[in-house]
C-alpha cells in the first residue's frame, strides 16, 4: 500500500505506511528564535535590539516551556528542532533548550537554521553570512546539541530521518539556501534507503504552490533553496522518490502544505508564536480526531 497522509485542521499530520508496525510520533518545532539565557547577560551594546526582537517575536523565552509541555503531553517519541531555535548563538540559550527537554523527558534532535550560528553583530548589524562565524558557532552547537554532523540521519521505528542543514547567503544579489556538491551527493545517497524516509530542511524549496505566497509575505523575497544545479538535483531526487513520506521545513514563519512530486513539503509555523506540528507515522488508519477516540454519535430518536 503506498504511503498516504491525513492532515488535521491544526496542522497535525498522520502518515499511513504499512511498513511501520509500531507508530512513530514527533514534534516539529522550528523558528523559536530564543534570545540569550539568562537575560542579565545580554551584551549592553545589543540589549535594545535583543529586547526589541524578543518582544516582536512574542517573547519566546517565556513561552518555550509551555510549548514543550504540550509536546510532552502529546507523548511524542522525540522533538525535532528544525532550525533557528536560537535568535543568535548563545551558549546559555543552547544549553537551556537541552535542559528544558531533559526536565520533561523529551528526546531532542537539532538542525541549524540561518540564525543559530550568527553572533550578535551579524544578527543585528550587518545581516550578512560569515563563513568563519558559521564554522565556529556550528562546531559549538554540535557539542551543545550532540549533533553527529551538520547533515546526519537517525532511525526510529523503521523510518529513516534525514537532517540537511544548508548555508544561507547572498547569491547573485538574492538570499537563499546554498547546497554544495558534497551535500547533494550525500542526500542522494541517503535516498537509497529502502524504507520510509522523512527529510528535515530549514530552508524550503520554492514549490509552485508556495512561491507566490512567500514573495507576497516577504515583500518580494523568495529566500528558498537555490535553484542552481545542486539545488535542482536534490529537489528532483526528493520529488521522484516514492519512499519519501514528506519533508519538513520552516524559515518563513508561516504554515503551508505543498505538493512536491510524489511527496509533500510541510512548512511548520513559527514556534516563537507557540506553534508546532504533531506528526504520527504508522500502519493504521488515521482516526477522525487526534484529540478523542471514536466517532461523534447521538441516540436514535
């Protein structure tokens, strides 16, 4: 039986795949934009900018606990932080997320977005990509978050989960995700897995049903994975692979579900607004509701 899915009104997704005997569930949490922890250590020069963005984002430092409580109450097998968990690199914030998950018994996996590795000057002043800062802070975050690599895989319940972190920089005057030849080859190799596959990528693909909405939402900017040879190569490989249940992305701070060849791209709304996406993969038929069992019934007249 080919994989199918049911989409619920709150954005939750349940995939049906007969190859998955025991259900696997996860929370996709992206674009939290957590500022430095603790507040008293915010650098004086950047304090106003940090506070301005924290308020603009809805004070994620105050809602992250409730969000993770919700994920815990949903009984997910793991939480996947899909990029921009941090508004800029801060060791205290990185460790704070790990501790919040530990306190709730939540297994967590992390992916880098375009903000996680920025220092305060890059985030609030230049707004440019810097190779040296990215490499330095990415190495630190790999230690904080026990990431086996910038790009890595893990398995759960017979499902292969693939995390692809791409650099985000100006190319030909436009911001976008840059896929290297090495990354493209690596991802294509992962797609040889003979079983259900889920792919996480913080920067989205510019799919036909999504691109017009993104450019409207971001005042003419697209800011997706670049459509150069490598970007097109991995996009075509994902779209053609019948084992890919779906890909999960963020970055745009909006929710969207878009056809992607044989699969779909699921864009999760921003966690700094308290939003996240519940995902279940199993062999059983999706229920009418994820909140309550059975069907609504009335007594016969």
